[in-house]
């Protein structure tokens, strides 16, 4: 791979660093919020389980997961399921 030297002034460098740090902190905050939430959506459950959205819907229909009144899955149920398959 060819190496290149990029020259930017200190103000641009500062802006780039601030952008990257803010983005990383924001992503970490959202991941932490999702972990701490007592319920997760079907899409979030699919991401956690690394399964398709339709697969998780079928798991709900077959009784593996039950939905709360607002249509979400309890995080504790997802954690229990992960404990059973690991």
C-alpha cells in the first residue's frame, strides 16, 4: 500500500479530531442506552441475535419471545435466550 503525507492546518486537524471523538462518544452512549433499556424492538433484537428481522418475528409467533403492550421484547428474555444457546 502506498503511503501518503497529508498536510492540514491545526484548525482543520482540531475539527477532524472533535468530529471523530464526538461520533465515537455518541455511538458508545447509544450502545449503552440500548444495553440498559428494559425492552428492545424486534429490529434491535435481530441485531443482538445476529438474525433476520423476519426470524425474530417468527420467534415471537412461536412463543420464544413475548411482546410487551408497546410491541417490544423484554431485554431479560433476550438475555435468557442467549444464555440458553451459548
